[in-house]
C-alpha cells in the first residue's frame, strides 16, 4: 500500500509538471508561421488590385471595436428586459448578463491570447464576428422563451468570448503594423470601443421603442456581424520583413536564442548594444539612436513588480468603471 501511495503521488506530481509545462509552452510559442502562398495572399486586399497598407488597419480596427463597444450600452436593456420577463422593471436580473459578458471578455482574452497571436488575424476576427452574432441570436431566443438562463449563456458567455477574441485580435493587429507607435495605434483602436458605447446607447433606446426585445437583439447581432465580418476581410499581419524601429527582427530572434542558451544574463543585457542596419542606417539598441527593446517570457513578466502594479491599476479602474457603466440608464 505504501509503495502504491508513493507511486500515485509521483504520478500526480508528473501530471502537474506536464500540465505546467504545457501552459508554459502555450504562452511562450506565439509566432504566426505562414507559408509563402499565405504571405503573398496577405499582401493584397483584392488580389493584384488593392494592396494592403498600414493605414488601412486602423479604420477597420476602430470599426470592429465600435461594434464590441455595444456591450457598454447594455444598461439600456436592464429595465425593459426585467419588465418583459418578470413584469418588474427593478428585478435586477438583466444586468447579470453584462457582468458575465464582461468577465468572459477578460477571461477569453487571457486564455486565447497566445492562440490569437499564432493564427491569422483575419480568421480570428471572423470567428469573433460569428461568436458575437451567435451570442445575440441565443439571447434573442432566451428573450422569446423568457428564459434568463439562455440569455445569460447567449450574450454573456458566447457573446463575451466573441468580444474577448475580437478585442485582442484588433489590438494585436494594429500593434504589429505600428510597432513604433504601439500606444497611439492601440489607443486609436480602443477609442472605437468607447464611441460604440455612446452610439449604441441612443440606437438601443430607439430600437426598444420600435421592436420587440427578441427582434432588437437579432437586428443588433446582424448589423454587428456584417460590419465585423467586412473588417475581418481586411485584417491581416504585416509582411515578414516589416522591421521594428530600433531593432531588426533577426536581432530579436537571436536575442531569444541567447536567452535560452545563457540563463545567467538578463534579456535586456542580451539585447543591449547589438546593432543592425535598418533603412540604410545602423541602429544600436540601447543607444540614443534606437529604441530600447525588452523581450521577456511570460514567467519573467509575472515575476516583476511592474506587471502586478499595472494589473492592480487596471483592475481598480475597471471595477469602478463597470459599477458606473452597468447602471447608467
């Protein structure tokens, strides 16, 4: 019995280590590998007629985020849904959908982030559009049946996953196209989310007065689906030779290799001082002429105080914001 217990304990430890290693590999391997045919196809919006340019990615990202921003206009539905299902406008059941959707947005973004980075932005954006549409349709079915559980599962769970996938996909795409203006480009994209919240607040109010609630959700889902799918057709990564200002792609790849071969040095030390010729100009990372680039693994990021300070700051900001937003109407 003692030997069996030791064997079971060792097996459990091996399973835990295997699962941990699987997670590490999943969050570490995020490179999107394309075939030459895919690279050639990604160069064109319309094959051999309209070439994809960096400036095209920002508008489609803003439009995608605009559709996703409809989540923040959910408070318009709280009283109408409660009255429609429970004959009580202050039952406070409908707003649970908002919390589920917002939670799934964050959870799915964290869970599927590496998968999104390692796959085609066009495919990920299309999947997000389908999930968001499916969430609206399922919510419409739940409202038609007057079942809040179906509505929670539809808009909250399915729609929330669609929002998380769509949110990360658009931000990841614009950052790849504008590596030297990551804050500006992602900020412009996210501005669509806030704009969508304002626009859909007015639109939802109009629709609620003209249609039944199941019809409203089907209409909103259909409109968002068409817009997001059209945006997905434009969404694509830059070509492989799209260099980062201040550090060549080859330099970054070599730095990652150095990190694996020498665990005693920090990655910043590994990268700093390397040079590359970019656009006819020799750039040295860490010098006044180049942007210092820090490439770290997930485990390294999680072990830094800066990461957790940022996490707490975002968490506190979102908690207070969500409490206000969920009760605006």
